[in-house]
C-alpha cells in the first residue's frame, strides 16, 4: 500500500460515514422472537425462503391474521396438512351429500351443495374447478333469463313450482303413503 492512501474499510465498520464513501453503516440485526430465533423464515443467499424449521414457519403463519393464518399454522405442523385435508374433506363431503339430498325438496339444497364445494375448494384444486364451473353456469343461466321477456320468466317460475310440487307429492306418496291430491279432492267434495 502506498504511504498516502488509507486502508480500505469493510462496510459497516466505524469511520465509513466520516470517510464519505457513501457505504452503508452498520447493518441492524434481524428482529428476534423471545426464544432468540429470527422472526422471519430463514433466507438463503439468493433470497429464497428455506423450509425446514417448523417453529419459524408457525411463527410466520401466526403473524397472519384470520382463517388463512390459522390454516397455515396447522399446515406447518407435522401431519397438520394431512389432518386438515381429512377434516375439510369430511365436512365438505357431508355438506355436498346433504345438499344433494335436499335438492328435490323446497329449501336451500343447491345453496348447501355450493357451500360444500366452497369448503372443499379451500384444500382441493378439483373442488375449486367444480365451484368455478358452477358459478359460470349459474351466471350464464341468470343472464339468459334476464334477457327473456316476462312471459318466459313466469313460465320458468311456473314450471319450477310444478316440478317441486310433483317431487313433494311423490315423496309423500312413496315414503308415507299420503296422497295429497286425493285428500284435497275429498276436502273439496264435502258438502
């Protein structure tokens, strides 16, 4: 080194600001959790997150709020992802099956089916695709119905009520032996 030159300094050492080199000052340490682990998932040299420390991943998930953070916290535990898939699968399947049973009867059958697929779609990609298909089909049906005149709308509502009435009549006749039409005829034929 020549006598008039100063020795180069490492970034972050004292004297950088005085030298006016524009180098950054000391690098602050990463914030740590009470256990002394970094608060963020560990990162490699290229900036990607390294996976493997479940405690760090759980803490990262806990920083998120709401249901998504709760689910991510469960997924971060050993076996949690499989357990979550099983629980979501059972609940979603129960809703879909229950909704399909309710479809022929007056009530929210299709709404329950869609709710079941929405629950399943939180964990399964195929259920998400089925839910999207159902949404598109429902939107196209309502758009088609909006474009039609009042006559077609009234006809569609009338046919819907006739089909629902026929299903209720058949269900009562076949399951309980009650013939609603015969009872109505007898009621009106009384003096």
